[in-house]
């Protein structure tokens, strides 16, 4: 048995889902070492994907240039890390 890293629910190791906090392709493009891995229950894994799709965006609006610009890989990696940390806080507040 292992506890989910976000909600703390006990899960059988066969049902535990491993997830890189920052996707491998982002860390590779940013020239960073692979991010740490979280062990998640199925529900948290699914919910985390939803958080990432809403809170992490590859583009940002530049108000001075008045256009959208692609974020740097390093900026994206920081955004994934920050989103994961806010997800953990959210899950812990629920318990």
C-alpha cells in the first residue's frame, strides 16, 4: 500500500499512478533534469490533468506588444511546478 501524494488516500501499488510533475518534454526542452515523480490515486491523477489544462498555458498575452507570445520552456516548467503545488494545497484543504 502507498498513500496518494496529494490526497493521502491509501492505494494498492498496482493501482498507483506515477506522474512527472513537469512533463518530460518540457524539462528536456528547458535543459532541466527530469522533474520529481508523484504517486497519485486515479482520481487525483485525472483531476491534476484537468488543473494543468486550465492553469498552464503555452502562450501569454504581451500587453505592450498587443499580441500573444509563446512562453519559454523554463517559464512553462515553473508554471507546471506552481500549478502542482497549488493543487496539493487545494487537496489538503479539502481533507
